[in-house]
């Protein structure tokens, strides 16, 4: 009788372990929602100065830059193999489950290692940069999720020769409205001990975000459109506005066949006195594999 009880307990334990493993094994890796192949950009700068005598704004519009290929993506089936983004050349490596686990930047000798939790969400990203074979920069991102939503992201930085005014640690706090982020609060600590707090507010439309869910775009400053706090990879829908007390991004979209093909971004900042306004207008043209 005692042997039967022990055998039953062992069988139950093995069953629980198997179910646990199967649950993680069955997680389907998130792939980009659309197979973007190329993104072209054109930039225009607009300067506005307040004229006291006429009490109007004098506007200077600089000639647009030449249209350039900003990003090119290469695919095998639905899997993104590599991406040329500006001068960076990213090579993507996946594990046996199809999860993105390693990214190599062949231009800057920088690599990213990605870890996941049991739910298939990013838990840690380790970034390392080399110079002549020696490590000169390391960055670790830790992700904290609640009910499928990213709640907090910790960013810790080490540098061989740190810039005293450069970032040493950042905490990002996320507020959600449904499937999209409505607010972020960034708490920064520099190497010189200075601290800063910046809050950004976000508005979205009902268009599907083609970059949603792909882990590489859930790393801050790896975004495809704009430079926000990993919003590209986290939001299910596209931004129409991002703003704080000092600056604002506005976005307008053109769709063809239900897919976004053109993005018009206006980034506006105000001078310290409020008498100068600067706007950078970026037009994105997006092409798809098919």
C-alpha cells in the first residue's frame, strides 16, 4: 500500500512538471504584425520666432532633406533575419522555440541577449558593446509585467569611461488604457548624481501597429517610428500624439489596402523663453514584402 502511495505521488509530480513544461513550450513567439521591407524618410526643419513689434510668429522653413532609405528588413517566411537601420546592421538569432534570443549589431560591435519569463514576455535584455575586444559599455533592462501589461522597466548602465552627465540608471513606469500606453514616467539618475523626472502622455488611433509585439522593438530607443519609450513594440495601435511640458510629437497616417504606407510626424519643442519654436517634420514611406 505504501509503495502504491509513493508511486502515485511520483506520478503526480512528474505530471505537474510535464504540464508546466508543455505550457511554456506551447507559447507562440510574437512576430511583427506586418512584413515591412523598407522605410524611407524625408526631413524638414521649421523655425519660428516671436516678433514683438508685430506680435506674430516669423517662420523660416528649411529645404527638405533628400529622400533616403532609413531602414531595410530581410525576411525568411514570417521570421525577421536581419535589418539595416541607418548605419546599424542587426542580425537576429532565434532559439528552438522560435524566440528571439540574440541580436548582433555588426557595425557597432554591440550585441543584445534576450531572456523571457514563463508567459513568453521579455524579462531581461543584456546589451554589451566592445572596442578592440574589450567591453566598454554594458546595459541591462529588467521587465516587470502585470496581467500581460508592462508595469515597470529598469535600465542600468555601466561604462568604462562614463560621461559624468550621462545616464546611469532609469526607471520607466507605464500606465495603460486598454491595449495601449497612455502615460510613462521616466525617473533618471546620471553618473554625476543629478536626477530628473519626465512624464509623457500618449494618444492613439484605431489603426493596427505593424511593429507591435516584436521583442527587439520593446527595447527603449530601438523604435522604428519616433523615439519613445519602447512604445512601438508595446502598443497594439498607432500613436497620434505624444506630449509633455516641453515638446510634442503629432502623427498622421495614410493607409493603402488597410496597411499604413505613409506617416507624417511633426516634432515641436519650445525655447526657454517661449519666444522660439522649433519643429522637425519627418515623412516616412513604408513598403511591405507583399
